[in-house]
């Protein structure tokens, strides 16, 4: 599994899939034209800061 580096405390950690959650970016009025981006996120086990893993794309069926 690939490690993630916390941008605050610089600790490398292996993300646990049970600890993954989804966050949405709020850009105010510009989100009306650009849409809302969704990210996978994990909390750093050392300092507790939110670490973004990547953009979450919508599924097309």
C-alpha cells in the first residue's frame, strides 16, 4: 500500500481504508459554474490534520 505524507508534521503513514472519509470543496459562488469537487481524506495519526488522498470522481453507469 502507498504511504501518505502529512503536510503539517511531515509524518509518513499508511492510510487505513476503514478510516477513509469523503470531503467536498466549497468555492462559494464559483462552485455554481465549476461544480463541487469531492476528495478522499484521512486524518494524520500523529497530529490529527486532514490529509487529502485524491479527487473522487463520479461513477458512470
